[in-house]
């Protein structure tokens, strides 16, 4: 039982660490508006508590990042609206079954999380979160993955709302294999 709890915590911590590392090294896209943008070729969009959400902070060439590490494929994006910012991360096995509805569950190597400046939310069933995803396509030659997701995540850090509901999630991104995250200079010890 302790080993299972440790694996859950370790997987959730890894997902959050990766999102924080990527989030800290990102810069906001230049564009005419501060609001959500229409999906381009590569995107990460959702409805968060009834409001449109779209990744709009550049990480490299795109507003969404993807990568494999430890048998998982991570999809990460961040949004800045005025002085508010948030990040969304989902992770699933790097060799997913296509067009199958799968539940987010760290025991099945899949997680979903949403984070704001002060709050972190997890869809882990161990904290009463729930949700599912469907991988619609994965092309290993072009390194593009796309899919859909929905989840209810419970607050695991911070104050305020005890949960967040993420619906109508969609993503399409290029991913890199065998990513080894490196801390940005300002976070190195």
C-alpha cells in the first residue's frame, strides 16, 4: 500500500515539476489580444470552469509542448491573461491505445493537472479527482500526437476553490523523445 501511494505521489510530482520547469522557461506569445486564441496547427485548448482556455505562452515554436520521458508522453501548455497565469498538463503512456477512452489514473501511468499562480489541482482518483482522455492519433515519424480529454481535479495545494472542472479539452502537438528536463538558471541551486 505504501509503495502504491509513493508511485502515485511520485508520478503526480513528476508531472507538476515538469510543468513548472517548462512554465518557468516560457515566454508569452506576441499577439493582438490577451485572451484565448483560436487553435493553430498545434494547440492545447479546453473549457476550465465554464471559461475558454487556450495555451498562449510560447515554448519554442509553439504554444504547447510535448515530450516523452520514463515511458510517458507529456502534453503541457500555459496561458497568460493580464496578470493571471495558469498551466495544464496531461500525461499518458508513450505507446497509447488509439481511439480508446482511458481514465486518468497514476496506477495506469496517466495524470492530469491544472495549476494557477497559487493553486494546484490533480485529477488523481486518490484525491477524488476523475477524468478521461482519448488519443486520436500518434505519428512516430512526424512526432505528432493529438487527442481529447475531460477531468475534474481536486485542489492539492493552495486555497480557494476545492476543485476545477476541465471539459472539451483538445490537443495536437509535436513531441520530443526522451526529454530530460533541466532546471532554468534561476531555479538551479
